[in-house]
C-alpha cells in the first residue's frame, strides 16, 4: 500500500480512502479558529502606566501595610500597572506599588518578562493588600512594597532582623514565591515550596537566567545569587539585599 502523503489535495485518496472535500474544508476552518487567537495573543502589545496612589489604595495601605515611621512616605510611592502572562498563557493586567524612582525601570523589566512569556500567578493590589480572608489561598502573590523588617534566614528563624527590608522602600520585587522560595539550611517557612528546592529541574514560574538578566539590566540584584546556603529565589532588589 502506498504511503500516505502529507500534501494530499482536497478530496484526494489517502491510504486508499478518499476523504470528502467537506472534511478538508472543516479542518481548515477549525485550524483558522484556533490559530488566529494564538496569533493575536502572541502579538498582544505590552502596556504600562504609572500613577500616584489613588485615595482607596492609600487607605488600603494605611489599614495594614504602611504606618508612621516607615522609611518612605505614601507620596513617594506609585501604582505601576503592567501587562503580564498568566500561568494559562493569557494576557493579563497587573498592578504593584513601588517607589516612584523604581517605577520606570521596573516597567522595562516587566516588558522584558512579558516578551519572554514568563508566567506570573497573582499580580494585583487586592491579592497583596486586601483583607487576609480574600487573598489567594496559595499565597503565590508577586508584589513589591511592604513596610516591614527584613526576614531572617530560615536557618536562624524569627520574624525580623531589626533592619528595614528593601520592600519597605518599594525597591524590591518578589516573583512567584511558591515557585521561588526563600530557603536556608535545606528548609523554608512554607512546606509547599519544597518541591521547588531543586533548581536544576525547571518548572513554569521559576526564575530563569533570562529573568535575572532583565532585572540586572536596571542594576537590580537577585537573592538567588547570595553566597552561602541561604537563597531568596523570589527576591530582586535595587541593592541586591
């Protein structure tokens, strides 16, 4: 029996069976329906915007994240809006609160992440600052500003180091904390992150060399490159700390 040709014309005999031309027409239509949205998605443009904190966001931050004595005033913070890819590959719009001096450089970074197709699980203000009961149960929230102390290594334990975190200045970003855990001495504070300890096995949402380069292009360092056993794979900051 002659081998079937990949280039058989419509209605031609394939492997001894003459396929109706109607089936060829339907197949072409189905391909068009599915391929066209993918093409549009691939070409969806990146958008970004920066604005002072709207009154509702200021109130939300005052309710829990920001307080008097924080190293930055609310007037020094901005809402950065960016386009990003979800884990489902869909184009989404996300927001984070950052230092006004970091807004434009971070917009360039998120443009690069979007072009790379790097997926982000949650990137919105409600997930970061909303009532705890309404936040995502998986805790996989990417964010920037949070007025708090730096968190000690899991090797040491405790809740604060006595020094401000770079997040308290709005000059740090955590990406997908579930896939990129804060580890030390072979442990982390979240048992669900253990399957991501092995960085040689790549899974979607894990920081890659290309992501590190995107942040390095604006002078930011990565916690995954810290010396010693403590690594903060989710963490990027202006000082590298």
